[in-house]
């Protein structure tokens, strides 16, 4: 009897310790008990991306409390989901370079372009098993002696990965989720400040190092801005610091959620160098510079260089039909994040050619630019055929911008109907710090 009772108690305890299912937690979002609702919300947040499908379904719930809590939970999870890499599974039956590229593109939905004539140079076929996108591309590149670069598809925010023959490849590559970082140039500047004779009779000497890093993202993600790298730890092969004066010292710790903790405070010593400190190349939309200084003439390598590169990216794009009757859309307002846009006029120019004019905010922070609003609109017919843009214009009165776009039926398609839908691409812009770590990099 005691044995039976013990078994019952053990079974009850195991059952009690079993975590509730995601569906059960979503159901508890509408519980009459406030502590139960709060606990379910917390546990769903802990489940992360895995809870997204159920939460999206919960947006259609008849329970207002369930809908509101789901709406609150989804945005952060969608960002986490978008920062996960696409994955590829491929068996050995696909043996041609072109066939492998087509499979990667098909499985990920990402655009890839392969230079003609590229062939596999390997003894056995490539096999991928739930392999992240950039790891698959790295394996493919090594097997075909190719390099990856960006190629525009015509729209400044629509790009593809171009794979081209190139035997010269850097071995210093970091893959971080949907991002690929490649250290491809180490440059040293030497100078003497002859005005600083108080330092030494020859003046103050500077040995500035710049490690140039190229960045690529899965082509579903667009870089809007890449900042100079923030270096947390840098040491040469003799154990001497490569950090610039005033730079943070010591490695950055990791928070329980896996993200970097706030950067350490600057090390005591000379004042930090000015932010416009010259570098070898400087930042662009494909590169960032890691700013360092040489501490030893005899050190042969940088033993470790570790930190983050802050970026601003278009992470998620959501097409929104702002008007299903485009010719009647004049005077309609559009909500774009915290801003409001106004369709000032839609003009029929004949032959299903139309002009659409939209008033957009004047952005003082970026010198009054229209922030590429043109790239966020397109026109379709009822069947979903996308019209081509034949021209664009911008006018300003100093307070707001008005953009104009000229749409025409696609020249390479037949049976295209009249334009009916005006579609706006809602962007989720995200600021993110991409971690990097390079080891044993030869010093110049």
C-alpha cells in the first residue's frame, strides 16, 4: 500500500512539474485570475519564438484580454525570429553548383546569383542538414573557390548574394546568425606629432592600426547604417593591449538573455581620441573599421580582437494594402509607424500608366531627405501583377516633402489588368550590435 501511495505521489509530482503547453498558456492569457494571466505572459515570453504561431492565432480570439496580451508579446518575438538565420537541408543527390544554388534559394526564399562557369571542385557532394544560410554559403564557396558579394536587383533595397570566382579569400570570417563578417585588410599608420616635444625630443609617435571588416547580411535584411566597431578586448601575441587610449578595457559580459551587457567604462589614462580619428577606409554600407593601436614592434599577431559592430537595419518588411481602389485614393492618409503620410493625388496618364503623389515628413535629422520613401510603394493589379516604376520625383516647400512615382504595366507580362492596389511596405527598423571575435590575425 505504501509503495502504491509513493508511486501516486511521484506521478503527481512529475505531472505538476511538467510545463504547460504553449496553447494552454495562451488560453490562460484570458484567465479570470490576474496572477494566472501574468504568469502565462511571463512563461510565453520565456518560450520565445516557439510561441509565435500560437500568439498570431490568438490575435483572432474573441477574448479581448487574450488579443491585447498577444499583441504585446508578438513584436519582440518577431524581431528575435527575424534575427535567426535561414536554414538549408540538402542531400547528396544534388551535384551541380547551379543546382545547389537553386536549392538554397528555393528553401530560404533568398535571391542568389551564380557566375556562369562555376563548378564544384570536390571529391564528394555537399550535404546540408539544417545548416544556417551563411555556413552553407561558406561550404559552397570553399568547394567552388568563389566569394560572396552583394548585387543590386534594380531597387536599392532589393539585393541578392552574388557568388563569383575568386581564389583570394580571407580565413578570418565570423558568422553571427544572419550576418557574415570578414576581416580583409589590416592597415597601419605611423606618424610623429612634432609639436609635442614635451613628450620626447622627437615628438609624440603614433602607431594606429585599422582592421577593415566587410559585412554581409542575408538579402532579406538591409543595412541602413554601419557604425565604427566598439572594441572590448584586443591583445597582441606578447600580451600587450591593442586598445586605443581611453577605449574600454576588458571583455564584455553576457546577460542571461544572451545579449551583451553594457560596455565597460573607459580605462584610466590619456584622453580618448577624437571621434573623427582617421582610418584606412572608414565606414560604408558594407564595411566597418576596427580602430586599434600598436603596442609592440616585435609582436607578430593580434592574439584576440573582440567587440561589436553597431548597425541599423531594415529587419522586417510588411506589405500593407493602403488602397484597393487606387484611382480613388487621393486624400487618403497612411500610417507609417509614428508618422502620417498623405496621398495628395493619383492621375491616370492613359494606357494604365498612373502618377501617384504622396506627402511625406520632412526629416531634419537627415538633412531633409525623404528617407527613400519611393522604395516603399508599389502598384499591382487585381491578379497581383506588380507594375514597374518608370520615374520618380521629389519636391519640397521646406516643411514637408512630396514624392511622385510613375507606374506602368510590366513590359514582360501579358494579360495585365488595370492598376487597382497601392501597397506600402511597412519597415521595422532595428538597431543591433553584431558581435565579432578574430584570433591570431597577422599584424602589418
